[in-house]
């Protein structure tokens, strides 16, 4: 068992390490040795991260519809300041998007 304080430290460390996000068009299963998304989009992604509880970090990626107009998004990744991929999640495709829409992807990490 770890204490609540260590859970908080670990969640804070995760939050501090995540520096940027990316979205992509690939949807294959994740290989833990991967260093990039399967099919990176090259689209600019706004990342907002916040602790929602002592041991939970919620990360929100926001992408303007004008950047992904007509595209289907199937993966997202989170990276550190050295551009090392820390998290990759593939999912059923979402889209296509119009220029007036905004795609928001929420990723939650819980330290237990």
C-alpha cells in the first residue's frame, strides 16, 4: 500500500512531465516501445492539464475544427519537453469535423 501523500506526489510528477499533445489518424494497437503516433497529423494541439483530485490528473486536448476539417481522428499522444511519448491512446475514429467545431479529448490518469 502507498500513502495518499505518495499518490499526490506521483500525480503531481505526471502532471509536471506532460508538456505537449498530438493527435493522429492511425488506430493500430499501442506498442509500449513506440516513440511516435502511428500516423501523426501535424496539427497544432492546445493542451490543458489539471489535477481534479489528490491522486488524479485530467488532461484536455483541444483542436480547432478548421485544422482537421473532413478528417477522422483515431489516436492521441502526450509528450514530455524532450518530445518523448509518454502516453498513446487509440480509439474508434471520430469525425469528420467542420471548420466551426472543436474536438476535445479528455485523458484521465489515476494513481492508485
